[in-house]
């Protein structure tokens, strides 16, 4: 099911497993409780996947603590649509830079 995200922010308050196509080249993840900001700068990676198992799925994951969903967010950059298909001997390049700022200090 394809939908357009109308909100400028993604609030994680339930299980999330979403693909966002054609996202901006720079993204900011803001953790107001931990007072951290993660900036993702990406080149040739137009899409992202956002995932959090939330309560029920976290309980079913053997390598995941029942309450660890509260402390994690998976954000993966990618090139999902269209998929990249490389012919033998060809090269495809991409890059991402992650910067973490904690209380105003770059970590």
C-alpha cells in the first residue's frame, strides 16, 4: 500500500516498518528525551526504511529484549525504487555520513 506522508515528523508510538521514497539528502533524527540529534547526509541513496518492532513483535524476537523497542529506532538509507542492477564489471557508488550531537557537542 503506497501512501504519502503528510507530516514533517515521524512519531514512533506503534510498530513501524515503512519505506520512504525520494527523501531529502539530509535527514535529522531528534531524540528530545535523550537530547540527541543524529544527522544523516546521504549521496545516491534517495530512500530510507524506518523500523521499530514495538511491544508485541519485540516480545517475539529472540535476540531482542521485551522492552528494548523503547530505546531503538532503525533508519536505513537505500536505493529501493528503482532497484540498482549492476552488470558484471560495473560500479555503483553511494555514501552516508552520520553525525551525532549530544547536548550541543558533536560526538
